C-alpha cells in the first residue's frame, strides 16, 4: 500500500507521497495524513513542511478535487 510511504524516514519521500495522495484524492490515506499535519515540521528544500503538504493533500481529498492545482493543468497533462 503506497500510502504507507508516509512513514518513510525520508522527509522528501513523505512530502511527495502526501502530494501524490492529494492529487489522487486517495481517501484511504486520511488517517495517516492527519497524523502528519501537526507532527511533521520537517521542511523540504524549496517547498514547505511535510505537515503543510499533508494538510494540502487532505483538503484535496475532502473536496474530492477533480481539477489540478496548477492553472491549465499540470506540466505532464499539457505536454503534447
């Protein structure tokens, strides 16, 4: 189960896993993400904390996000 990577020792893995789970709106990750929000203050260089990313992911999941966060879609979707 890919959301178990939220417990990975690497802050980068936890951060990007949280991001991906939010993009996928993966509801099964809710409990693990909720644990990260108040407890994981590690900052990923160039971004923000893992906890903040987990909070963003939860917002995407709770609103059943269908559109990408980036205007006009993500860089992978707009490539031809």
